[in-house]
């Protein structure tokens, strides 16, 4: 590469040696002028991933949503032992679906009912058993199987009164759509190799206050899980809003910028360097857009720089509170007549979360977006750790350092950057298997930068955002 100078060898007898490289960047390119580089990821679906995405079936998704709605209500406080009505019937159905899928994986997928007794609390008037249904698909690469990606949705439902556990609450869209998508993803991804571990979860207790996901996340934290990303699907059933807007090929993706779990000192540092749009969840959202928008999905991922919608929140928050990256998928235009409503007709308007308002083909398209990104995450290396931008002295260049990735198939790294006002990474430079690099002429004061790992198959990790350091 013209202008590339190696300061130290990158490899020695297959062992990584700390190295630094310097790239000279012309001033016009450093300031955004001249010819732009290609997008930094350029991820395309492979043949087996294309086959997997093709297998996602709107008919199976429809059957699952219809079955979930048939239980009448799935309220957290409803019956747990009635075989045809209540949350217990829904729990058993989801468990049965996961178990059938796991039977064809040769032991790679395991299924469990994760239960606990929630003592009286907000929206829980009496001790209540809350049960998450969990299917774990173990990663096939020993160097990556410790990395966990959680894809989830909540299977409980509600009507107007959050404590009404008896009236019909079909929950076809909220969140029968997301739960059915989780089941479908488990079905198709169980047939595809993934280096990292994927956990498929149907959470309970979301409508009462994120109880199921909070329990799951706390257990994961206590057990030292290495969760690299949480993809929450909540209300993905229709592209048509109550305002009449129709966007059949768009899904919204919510992500927070400043991490919920940061300390005041960490937030102050982030503010000083303008990193409010570069928290781990924001990087995950960018990655989903890069890998979820392609010919195989035919969808646009509309990024929303917000943790969740106003006055509401989803199960990803339980993970954000513990420091893990998480995002929420939801339809582009919601209809509030069909959310958290008693089933009724008033002045000719139909209220209630009914099957007739779900577009099953749209749910399938959103499921393909999530499946495409999940496949990319599970196959790619993890984001580099301990990324630093060197600020020991004033300079007109950008120097980055990071720790070597543990995956043996990592063959290089890529530095990406964008103007400080741009939402997405727009430029990049690829390096060999080194742990330090400098781009001359790229003034670190003017740009946001990051680093990502690349394996021998060209899979790229999410971006690691560097913190200021002296060395």
C-alpha cells in the first residue's frame, strides 16, 4: 500500500507481536475532500446465510402468532396451569417449539424454563412465578463460544388495566410478533454454524415492569456471561401506523448513545471528547444497519438515536443497566389503538391488539433483518478490547492502540472514521495483524475514529471506540 510504513513485523512464527504502522493521508482526504473510501464493512450474505434467510417463513410466523393469540390472555398474573388459556399455556407452547428445534441439533441447543418467584412489587400484587423460556445454541468455535448474543422478545400481554389478568389480551403484535420471530430465528439458525453462542429468549413479566429480563440479566451477570449484544424485538407486526403512514420495507432500531451504566466520571470523559453518539449500543446499531440492509432482506434499518420511545421501554433496558450493548427493533409507525387496549369498538373504531392488524409478511422481513445481523455478529470476531487514542502530546495525526484479539483466525484490523457530525462510519484503512497504527494527516480533533477486527473470511467485528490514553 502506497504510503504505508511498517514499524515492526506483525507476525513472528504465527505469534502476534505488538506492531505499529503509519499511513500518510493526504490533507484533502483527511478533511473529507477528494475521493471517498468505500463503506467500511461491505458485508454481503454468504450462500448458507442466504439459504437461512430464504427459509424464514411468514406462514410459520403466522401460525405461531395465531397460536399465541389463541390463549386468550398471556398476562403475567393469569393462569399458569390451564392448558388452553393464560400465560402458562403460552409458556408451554414456546417451550415445546424450542424443544422440537433442539432435537435436531445433536445436543448443540439446550432448552430450559428459567423461573423464579417474584414477591409483591409494583404491578405484582401477590407472589407470582415468572418464567423465561430460554434456548441456548452453543457456538462452534472454542475461541468464540464464550461470546454471547441474546435475541429476545416478551411473550406476556395486557389490556388497558395493567392488573387485569382475566379479560382477553390477545397480544398479536405486542409481542406475539416478536416472540414468533424469536422462535423462527431459532428454527433456521439452528441449521447454520456460528462461532459465538446465541441465546433465544421469550421473556415474561415485561408489561409488569421488565421482571423477566431483569432476572435473566442479573443471573447472566452473576455467572460472568460475556454478552456482546442484545437484539430485542418488540412490536414488529405492522408497517401501518395509526396516523395512516405506511412503510412496508422499514424497521426502526432504537439505541442509546451514553451508556446507562456509565459512571459520572466516564460520562464526563465521553462529553469532553464528543463521544455521546459512540457508546457500545450505538456501535451495535450501526453494525445492524450495515449487515441488515442488503439484497437478501430488502429492508431499510431506520436508526433512532434514543434508548426507547417516549413513556415506554423494552427488555433491552435490563441489559443496558448492567453494561451490555442492546438495541430494540420496532415497527416504523405504531398504532396506539392496538396497544395496551381493551378489545372493544368505540364510535366505529376497533381497539385491541388483534390478529387482523398484523402483517405476517412484514414480520418475516423484519425477522430476516435480525437474522442477517445476528449471523454476522456470531461469525465475526469480537470488537477489539482496550482501544485507546493516544493523546500524550499535541499532534495533527491520529494514533490508535488496542489489544490483540484472541480469535486465531483474525488476520488484521481496520481503522474507521467519520466527520464528527456524521452518523455512520464513512472512511476506513485496513492494517495487518498489528496492535497499533497511526494515520498521518488525520487530525484527531476533527474526526471520530474507531477500530474493528477482521478474520480470514473477511468477517468484520463491530467497532470499538477508543478512549484517550498516554500510551
